[in-house]
C-alpha cells in the first residue's frame, strides 16, 4: 500500500515539476525560442528542472549545507532526526551536508571530465576522418593501443604515476574516455566526409578547422549528444570505482560514490540512508538522459 | 460485354502523417484494371503514384493509412480481410517491382535464393522446381548465362540485369497483377531499352495485368494500354494510350506532353580562347586508367554536353577539371593558362572561377546550414563581403534563382522541394561569380516539369552572366534542349565531338547512333520499330 502511494506521489510530483518548469521556461524564453519550449515533452522539462536544482545546490553548497563538509558533528549512524535530518555517517558527519557537497564534487568533476573527453575525442576523431591517410592511421592505432588496456587498470596506473589530485583525476579519466569518443566521432564523420557538400566545401578552399566546425560537427551532433548522456553516467562509475580503491576523490571530500560504500553496512539494518547518494546519482542520470533524448529528437528532425 | 475487372479501386483516400496532423496524399481516386491489361500511372513526384501503387496491394507505407474507399482484388476486399490474408496474396497473386533493384535485393543472398523464397513460402512449388523455373524465366528475360546467373550475388551483376532478375522474381508465382514502380528510372538509356523490352514481352507472354508507375511519358507510351494522369493525389484524366497521346483533354496533361519543347536558341560557332580546355588528359584510380587521352574545349557563353553511359568517365572528367583527381598526363588550361593539377595547389581565385553543381542536391547541401550561410559562404570567402553587403548579395542571388528572399533566406534545405534545392545549388555556384560551371547530372533526379524550369533558369543565367557550362548527363533529351556542343564518351575515350546539330543529324560513330536511337520517343510504336530495326536484338 505504501509502495503504491509513494509511486503515485512520485508521479504527481514528476508532473508538477515538469509542467511548472515548462511554463516557466516558456515565459522566460526569448520570443523566437518560445515554440521550442512549448512543444517540449514533460520528461525533458522535468530533466531540466532536476539539472537546474543540482546546479544550484552545487553552486550554493556552503550556504545550503547546515554543517561543514568534513566536520564530525555527533555520534556515528544517528537516525533521521533534527538537526541531522538524514542522520550521520560512520564517522558522525552530517549526511545531508555530505550529500550537498557531494553534488559539487561528483557532478562537477564528472561534468568537467565528460566535457573534456568530448572536446578532445570528437575533434581528433573528425580530424582523422577528414584528413585520412597517415594521420588517421597513427591516431587510430594509438587509440586502439590505449583501448587495449583495461580502463580501470590503466587509470590506476596513470594516477599512481601522476599522483592523485582532482586535476589529474579529471585529465586521466578524460583521456581514457576520449578514446571511446574518438572512435564514435571518427566513424560518424567517415560517413559525412564522403558527402558532396564536404567535397564542395573542400573545392571552395575551406580550412580543415572550418570543415570540422561548420560542415561536419553539426551533422555528427546527434550520436555525439546521445553518447554524452551515456558517458556522463559512466564517468560517475569510474570516479566511484577509483574512490573505492583510494585513488579517486580523497576523504574527507564528500563524494556520492564513496558515500554509498562507506555506509553500506546500514542496509543490513533496514536503513535506506546509503541509498540516498545512489539515488542522487540515479536521478541525475535519468534527468540528463531525458534532456538528451529530447535534444536528439529535435536534432533528428522528427516532429511528434 | 463487360468482364469483371481484376482490380477495382473506388474513391480511395490515403492519409499521411506529419506531426500530429494527417493530410491526404491520395484524394479519392478510382482505378479499374482488367486481366492482361497494362495501366500507366504518371505524374510529378508527390502526385501519389507510388502510394496508389502500393495501395493496390492493400499496403500503406509507415506513417500512411488508407482512410477511405475500397480496394477489390478479384472479389477480395483488401481493406476488409486480415493482414494474414493480405500477406498470402502478396508475392503470390500480386507482385511488386521496386525502382532500385540494387537497393531491394538482399546483398547477402544469391539471386536464385531470393527467387525461390516466394514460391516455396507460398507453397506454389518445391525448391528444386523453383530453381529450374528461375533459369527458365531468366532465359525469357534474356539475361545472359541464364543457367548460372542466379548463383551470383546482387553486386556481381549489372543494374539492368538486376532489374530484369527482379522482374523475373516478381513473376515466380505467376501473379495476376504486377506493380512496377519506376523500374527503369535509374538505368542508362541503352540499358533501359533492354529492360523495357523484356518486361513488356514477359507481361504479354503470361497475360499478367500490370500497373506501370513512371514519370517518363515516353516510357509509359511504350508500355501501357491505358494511361492515368495524377496530380497532387487527384486524377486528372484517364484514357487509351494512343488517344491520350494524340489528344489530351486536360490542360495539365497538355503541359506534361509539351515539357520537352524547350530548346535553346542556336549559337554561332565559338571563337577565341576557350575558358576551359582539356588537353590529352589520361587519369584514373590506382592502376586503372578511367580516362584515356581526353581533349575538348569549352567557350564562354557555350554549353558543352558530355554524354555517355555510366562508367564512361563523364564524372571523372569533371573531377580532373576541378582538381580532385590530378591527371597522370595532359593538363587543364583555364583561359589559356595551365591550372595546377591538384585543387590543393590552386589559388583561391582559380578555385572561384570554376564551380560545380551536383546531381543530388540532398547530399550537396549541408542539411544543418540555413540558406543564408549555404549561399553566403562563397560570397563571404571569395569576394570578402560581410554585413549588409553580404545580406544584399544573398537576397539578390535568391531573387536570381526565382525564390522569394524573405520567405527562404532562413530555411534549412529540408524545408525545400527537390527543384528548389537544386536552385540553391545553382545559387551557391553563382555566389562565387565563376566563369565556368560544371553541371553533373543536375536534372536527372528531378521531374520533367521541374527539370524544364531548371534548364530554362540555367539558360537565362548563361546569357546574363556569360557563363560557360560543362553539362554532364546521360539524358539525351536534356542535351537536345540545352547543349551547343556535344562530347560523346565511351569507356573513358571521347568517341565523337562536335556541334549539337551535326551530332544529332549525322552521327559518325556507331556508338553515338546507338545512344541517340535509344532515347525513348512519345510515339507508342517507337519501341517496336526500334527492336525490329535492330533485328530482334533487345
């Protein structure tokens, strides 16, 4: 019965958030963008709302969080009661505070990593497809070699060599993910570079940079955006895995992935607290993919 | 005595979906077809020909639905019976031959396997018998080496042979009705003749009824007993082939008939330095020479048509001129000066002088760019225009190609019709203010009425802007209307060249003669005469 009720409540909340966001975006949007938001599906507006909330929370973390990030504020594993609304963890740190700071660290790092991987991977991939020949061979075989090494072991290796800081973490995961993006971008671009409009642009004497930016990238956008949504979620996993092994985000910095692990024992006592950071990851993942789906739909020119 | 018709369609309405709205594609068409009769369906693209053809099988494409009227096939109401019953009919009693056999055959299976599938699945005959039957039908379709051709894969036979193999396959269950959807549109004229003759013979031999869909009037005149003209989902008129060719009743039909009347005014022989001069060019890919010692000139204000079958080296010649394929020997002179062989070594101004218009406007225009950028980019790049000057230039160009600037300037290519896209291709070429334009099969993907519009536009622009055209085509009717000089190519060699009038009046080479005589004419007896003149050879 409770299950049913909470499901219904969840759906109602979903619709309320979705429709209000859509209405708000529609009102706020500039005149020529209005139709875009009017026809937006409710899933997409819900996704946008969730992402906005996460961004706000991440930006305003010190203001919102009731306690300090690494501050020990009480006994360990306190139950859900004021002033610790979501209880405390095994060291006695406030769970709500850690969740709020986790948004900043985990989402921030994951986003920076994915964005970097995509910028590097797609530009190199398209460049290789466009120029072909030796450049393509060198780049592609190099990427093959990198991909032959299991991702987790390779990142462990690199992090041990370069030391663990947030910057090296971002660079290492981005470098490894860029190889996957490279492969996708290259194969998509190979289908595009044989089109007559690329030949026409080449004959016009356009530079490679302009060919990549104006002629190929807009046409390769759809699969890349879809891949972005997926890869963003995988980066969460990579960061969590590395944190678990002690090479990711270092304690006491809050990170959703390690929060799940640290508090996992609570599950055996029927306490759902460890599921909260996991749920935060899941919700964001779903939200990002809702928005990505909507963008894909628009990019593919399907109107429904 | 009126026999009961094999197929009778009354008041057929078919709707297609765009977004949430349904709009009618076929708006209440009646159609009757008797056993052994061939009905030609003609009209421009978007007239609903193919949709109507498929509806004769009780089928509607994805995103389409049959919304009204009745389809009665030999006493069976195709709209009322179950999908399973309809499937039992398809292939067995009603067959379909698609426009592109190359795209319709499964490339992973041999021809004979695909032939046998229908008869075996429908339980008409066992596999061994079907195989023997296939060879028999391949022979009747006059396919070479009928005994073994079925054991090849689709990519191992030519386009014309594939189209005949597909017709044989449609015949495999001896259906009562075959729907031919533009079966020869993608073929060369010389190949088209063979396929037309084979199709016509086999339909007659088996007394099969057929619906023949095409936009080529001359073809339909050879094939059909009756012709039905469609326009935007409505029937314009229907009548006996001969009667209708002789005296069309409706204005629209007359305009279809008159479409090839456009002919460019005769030009005096050109003098002076040619704009482009191809000198002894030999070029190819890998070890193979596709072009062998090709030479010809193109003068300002003149159109040189390069004709030949596919694979004759027409497009390769264009690639040599544009610098995409540097020649092994020989060179390309521009206003008397040799051009660097590769486009990479050419200066921006040399690139500007020679522009190209492509066959498929769909792939020649970047689908993600708005017309403003598509047309504006060459002007911005070559002429250094920007801001207001660029905007004015784009608007002028749009007016020049007869598109209203305010309506079109911010559209995407997908928001244009086929003919309009081709006009944008022309505008993009003009934006560079070139001296010479290469037109690579620019009209072959278009309807005849749209083709005529494009040809007239090109002709007008040539007079206004002093352009030289190199017009690559396999369509000799187009050559007749627009060319000044003709270059005939075969197997990478220039077989014959000269002024249009000379070539058409007295071709010196056998090949030119073959090519010229293969162009279908409106006369319904043309194919018969031609076949008997060629001594039974198809």
